[in-house]
């Protein structure tokens, strides 16, 4: 009796072990009608999406145009025709320098010039009748030309005593007052163009292809977190050999004058091109190799190793820019147990 009980107990244990073994095997691999095991895997069906990644860099606000007004001649300032820090218009008179001696020399030269014209005209008539020699007329004509040149030079000197604004904008604080001697080349005041400002910033060389003239960027300043817009106007042709950066300039509107040259700015610019598409995958689906990365794409129930190009990645996710087609089914689990052509069974889609 005890022997039969022991035999029945052993049979029950063997049957249970067989059931557990079969259940475990079913969880790890599923057999096809032909007896070929399929590897259970999780997948992701990729979908193309626009690439809109932004980078953030620091920059500066610069005047669109800025000049330092200087005197071309060494003369005393006799009048200032603007208020410090005010808005001036193009060709507006800014400074008047002393011109008394130039006017006196112009008057003297004018009198001599009139006499020289009369003399040249008289000798020209006499030369027609051969009453004077050619040499006498030539001397009178040469003197007339010399006096005309002297008058022209004096007029040029006179024009340098009047200093105008070369363009419209905001003028700074004058450095010299009425009565001071303005030496040749002495800075008098700074003029900055109004209406527009430049936003200057630098980007890493690897993003050189993402910035082009005419492309729009956004920026904020310390005055407000509200984003403002600027359009790229110029790009430095070369890369700085020390920083490996490229300098970029953009132009922004400043009609209200709130943007002051010298202010700091935070610039946001897209490093993707218009119409460029990518596909997101978890980083665990990537397989590193000697020539880059690959993934397993499921085609007709088999795993196919497919090279891909990574546009950008972080710890959790990678953006694929090429190598995959919209709607491809990519394995995201059991990667280490898979080889080229391995039969697989999709368990879940992530």
C-alpha cells in the first residue's frame, strides 16, 4: 500500500514538472507549424515627424550702424545744434566750427580772381589781333586757373567747419563744449542708427549648415521673457580657430527703442532644416558597430539588420534621420538574442 502511494506521488510530481517546463518554454519561444522557434519581442512602429530641435546661445545687441563724429580740421567749436541723447535726422547740423579766417581768405581770393578774369579776357582779345605775345596770355591764364584752384580749396576747408549727421539716429553726449578746440581727428560724439539693431552670437562649427541668411531666429533680453524675432543677415565666412565657433549676425526691429546696444540676449535657433523629418526610437534599440549604428527591422516575420543615421540623442531616446521608412517595425527588446534573419514574434508595441 505504501509502495503504491509513493508511486502515485512521484507520477504527480513528474506531471507537474512537465507542465511547468512546457509553460516556461512557451514564454521564451513560440513554435511555428514547421517546428521553428520564434523569439518574442517588443517593437515600435516608427512614424516620421518634423525635426524642430532648438539650441540656445548667449549673444549681444549691437547698433545696426554706429559712427563716432570727428572733426577733420583743428578749429574752435562755436555752436552745437543738438541736445545730448536726442534723436537727430540725416544731414542735420550738429557742430559749427570757427570759419572767420577762411571766409576772409575766400573774400581776398574772390577779389583777385575777378581781376584775373578781366586780365585774361583782355589779353585774349589782344591775342586775336596779335597785339600781345602768346607767352603773356599764357601767364595770365595760368594765374586765373591757380586762383580758381585756391578758391576751391578754401570752399572745401569751409565745408569742413560744418558737421552734419550722416544718418538718422540717437546721438550721445558731446565730449567737447562751445569754445573748446576740436583737433583734427578728435572724437566729438557718437551716433547710433535708430529703427533696427543687430543681434550677434556664435554657434559651434557643427551647426554651420543650420544657419543661412534670411533664416528667422528668436531671442529674449533681460528686459522681458517675451520672445522677439530677428532675421539672419550675415555669417562670418570662416571658423574661429580658437573657439571653433562661427559668428552670426541678425537684424531685429527696434522702432520703440527698447533694445539698447550692449545689452545681453539669449538666442534660440533651430538646428534642423525646413521639411527635414526624423523618427524617434528608444536608445536600447540601437546596435553599435564599426561603421555606426544599426537597428533590427522586422520584415515578413524576420529580423533584418538595418544601418541608420542618428540626428540627435539623449539617454532615453534617439532621433533617426535616415535608414528607416515611415511605418517600419523596429525591435526594442531581446536585441542581444537576435541575429540577422532570426524569426520573431511581436508580443507588444511600445
